[in-house]
C-alpha cells in the first residue's frame, strides 16, 4: 500500500507535541537541578512529593473536565485555558528564591501542562483515522523529542555559560521565557487546523451531568474486557515510565553525578527517542501494537533494575539515558493510539480523562513509593527497585488483553 502523506490537520496536531515537549524536557532535566540549588539537603523526597501532588490534582480533575470537553466546540477552549495558565506559571517560576514557593508554582505549571496534553491526546481521534493513529501518534512523540531540543539547547547554553555575569536564577528566568514562548508558538497550528469532529451535544448543567456520568463511563470501560485489561496494564506499566521520567535527574543528582552530565545525557535521550518512536509506530503496524507494548514493558523492567543496582557514575547514567530513549516514545505513543482506537470517538475526552487518571494515579503511586522508600531506608536505590513489580504486573495484564482484529490497512 502506498504511503499516504500527512494531512494538514495531522501535521498541526503533531506540532503541539513539539511545543509542550520543551517544558517536559526542561522539567525532567534542568528544573530539578535548579530546585536542588534552592533546597536545603537532598531534594529527591521533596521533589517526589511535589510531583505526587501535581499528579493527584490532574487525576481528580480530568474525568469531570474531560466529560465537559467532549461537548461540541469545547476541546480547543480547554486547550487555550490550560496552555494560557501554564505559560504564565512557567514564566513565574523564574521569580521565587525559596524552594517551597518555587515548588508550588511548578506544581501549577505541571498541572496545566499535563491537563492540556489530555485534551491534545483526545484530539487525536479528530485529527486522523483509526488506521493511521499508531503512525501519527508516534510521529507526535518523535518530533516532540527532536523539536524540544531546539529551545532546550538555547536554554542550556544560557544556563551553563551565564553570559554577562548573570546569576543562575537570572539564566533560569530567560530559560523559562524561551520555553513558554516555544509552547505558545507550536500550539497555534493545532488550534487553527484541527477541528473537533467527534462530540456530544451541548447540555445544560454540564458539570452536574459530568459528575453523574463518571460512574457510568467507568462501568462501560470495566464491562469491555479489552478496555478493562488494557487500562489495568496501563495503570501499572505507565507508573514506572512516568516515575523514571520525573525522578531520573533528581536521583542522579543525589548520587553525586555532575549536573552538566545529567542534562547532556538526557539531551542524548531526545535524539535517540526521535528515530525510535517513529520505528515503534512502523513496528506496531507490522507486529501488532500489543506485541510492541510488551517489548517496551520488558525494556523498562531492565532499565529499572539497571538503575537500582548498577547506576553509580556518569557513564552509567549515559547508558541508561540511551536505553530510555529506545523505549520511552514508543511505549507512550502506542499506548495513546491503541486507547484511541478502542474508545468511542464522541466520548474521546471523557475516556481519555480516565486513561489519564489511571496514568496519573499510577504516577502518584510511583513517586510516592520512591519518596517514601528513600526516606525510610535512606537509599534511593531501594526506592527505584520497589517499582519493578509494577512493570511485572503490567506485563502480565497486557498479556491478558484480547488481540484486536487487524484492519485492512494493518494486514
């Protein structure tokens, strides 16, 4: 079958991943190091609990907001609101000089970023077709990885060189402004070109109806055997993925690895993840999405064990960063596209709200486990090791997901 070119809507949808990924990369690399400079003593515990609070807020909000956003013309309005608030919070992060004040603003920025991504994920069903979801979703993650490197390298150059004798805080203020501007610039194409074609009719008393509909939607998901096993598997394996993304820099910093080495290694992750995410989309079409998700879960199990028992120096962190790059984009992209194929299109935001709530509650559990185990034992390695069981459970549950019949395009 001849390769079909991407439509304008697909390209514009992909562009938003380029925009939001700049803040995602900054939040997993430089921001934890900056937070550690503001904090007294080890930062892993405080950072873990901060991420836990952000995830909890998102998990509680999304089923309600998702149900409202499924109504006609609402998805993009929610994107505008969350991106606008997130951009303001991102710029504001440059001003606090105390660790707690900074962490509060970071939590607001993180909530807005991740909430906007849920609405963005739900727009996937409007931007493309079932047959092309794996490829379009993978392209989004791929270009997000490589595109985010442009503003990140600019930010990194300013933070490392600190021209004109500027302080660490001043260089970070500029980095936050660059990241916020990039986020806005790459949000505009999606708002312009992607129309919400799947929706529910607008209703009066939307909030109260959304609250009453949450239980009904959860029952629908639970009654569908394929969705039930998929969402349970996702709950467990995405826990480890999100925890590694959020805590890797803080964990490496507490191990005494130089901050520059940590940031440069994570930059390499982006370049490795670019071709890997694209390859995952193609392999998903050839071998099946479920098979490739199982490969990704197994890969992350190895990564976690390596981090717990062997990560002690910069060279080992570099190896770990490359391994993460091989699997990170693929497992996230195929999870998103497979769920998009399984859920009812007119209820995409509502279903993706639950998709996200399972992911965010998993992130709450993972970061809480790492923070608590580290606090109780004084060993970050034991905290990291404790999340291996989640990958194992995720693998077992994914094996139970019934195979989805191949479409004509996938055969």
